[in-house]
C-alpha cells in the first residue's frame, strides 16, 4: 500500500514517478495483467486509437468536438499535459476532477499487487477505469509512443488512425521511417478501418493494413487536402461516395482535421443521432483550438505564439503557418530535449525567427542546458542569445518583440510552453522587475 494522502492528486503523481525504475518501458505484458484483472481491455463503446509523430492531439480535439456537437458521449485520453494532469482525461469535453482521478489511481494501485508500472501505464489504466464506468458512445485513445507496444494498445481499436510518420524517439522506435511506420501500424486490427493522412506513408504500414484486410483511407488516394491560402478543401469519403468540405480558416493542422472528418463519417453509420451538416462540420473544425498548437496569447502588452513543435516535421508545418499569417519575423524563446534533432527543428524556422533566445529547464532531466543549446545554434548560423533563466529569457524576449513590433514564439517542447505559461500565471500583471 502507498504511504501518502490518497486523496491528493499531486501526492499520487509524485509517487507514480518513482514506482518504476524506467520512465519508458516498452511492452504490454505488465499492464495487460493489471488491465485483465479489472476487465479494462474491452470498452463498451466504439474505440478510436490514434498514433503519429505529430498531429495526434489536433485529431483528438477535432474528432471529439464533432462528436460532442452531434450529441454523443465522448471520452478522450491524451498526453502529455501542459498545465495540469487532468488535461489528459476528458469526458464530454470536460476534464475529470482530482477526486475522480485519485479514486481511479487507488483502484489501479490495489489491482496491480506487486506489478511495477510506469507513470504512463498507471495513468492509462486509470483513464480506462474511468471510461469503463462512463456510459460512452466513443472513446478516443492517443498513443503515447510508437503504437505496437504502447500502453493504449491493450484495447482493440474499431478505427485506427496514423496522422504522420517522422523520425523521432529513435532509441525506442528505430531510425528508419519504414520501421517506425510498422511500429505505429501496430494499433491496426483485422478487418477494421485504417485512416492515414501521412503524405508519404511507408509501404510497411500500407502492406500491413492489406494483410489485416483493413479498409484503408489514405492521403493521396481516398483523401486529399487542397490548401488555398488560409482556406482549404478537404476531400474525403462519405457514405454516399466521394465528398468535399470547404474550410474558410483553421488553427489546427489540415491533415489532422481531414483525418477527423473521415473518422467522423465512418462512425456516423453507428450513430442514432442525425449527422451534422457540412456547414455545422465546417463551423466546428474552424473553431477548434488546442493549447500549445499555434496558440496565440496576449500578455502584458506583448503578443505570443505557443507551439509544442519538437521535431523537424512539426517545425516545418509551423514555419509554413507563420509565413502565411505573420507580417514580421517572431522572436523565438527556445529550449529542447537532449534527444531531439536541433538542426532539423531550427532549419525550417531559420528564415522565420529573427532571434533565438536559448534557455533551460533545470527540473527536466532530458532538457539540454542553455549553453549546449546555444552551441548547437551557433553552428547553424542563426542569431542566438543565452538566457539560462526562463524568467529572464521571457523578459528579454518580450523586450525585443515589443521593440521590433513582432511576436514571441515559445517553442521546443511541452515543458517550455508549460513553464512560460506558469510564469505568466504567477505574474498576471507583467514581470515588473521579477526577472532578476
């Protein structure tokens, strides 16, 4: 039994971080054993699982928004969180309470006996425990890492989605896109639909889908995106055949919105609700916003763009969006984890960001030091400034942006977005000299 206040969510999370010797331990044997004891491997609702290097959270947001608008009960499990843990578990668009999570954690702890679980595995089981009791129509599960060996893959998906495939997390997934694609395709199930909006889907994934006799909906074949400035046309497959949807604008990545649109129509055949009209769908998708995805915030007279982009693929998408929307080049407040492709992140943004302010997060073990990050950027011939303190970095970035009449781009990881937002919350009226 755990020795702390079991009604305190922060106490639970601190304890969970020390439960297993490794932060990541790929494999399903341990988690499946606990899940089987609580009958969590099968949910009494439709299940959509989504994997991908980028765009998963945007897909979840878009699909859940459509389903909720239609009137269905929907649960979402996503990761990581930015502001607080409850963001990972939502039912009908509302984050579950501390009390609910603590009760779920307690049930998982009692069921696991002496089985060691990682932080992510423990949280996944807790989410499934809550979803099992919620009388849902649809459950959307976001893969944390890879697919085949990820904790959410203990549940069979009725529809499997791959948003994108980039080279990331090589230590666990491999450095070859073909291998990574096959790992992500591990969420597919026999004779069940498969959606992918990856522009260059490796044959390993499509061939695996064929082996499983999945009905496949692939970008460049059944699906297409036609960008028209900030507007776009999404081409998908409706029950009546090929169809198109016009979007006047969107904040989230178009491929993710397209995947959500296709998945919504696949789920429509199971619904007793009246399907949304094209106008309603377009309105929902255009209004979708997600924390840390080209999120725009005003703070103390300065304009900010928050983006969790932390790999080359995400950085390229971000650079394109900035070029379309921003008249002046942003100042970039930047940090990154030690296992990331720094050059690959910086390259597409090098003409988009006027100055890179390097900082660091001392309480995140994987984070590069500001000095290490600065050395990486100096080799890439971009204007760089070293500010190890996030508060000082924020102060300097704001000063430069206000002087140049541009915006501050906060970039590089969920951690830096969370840290800067935390500082803004602590000093809602501005830093006022507290940057020292």
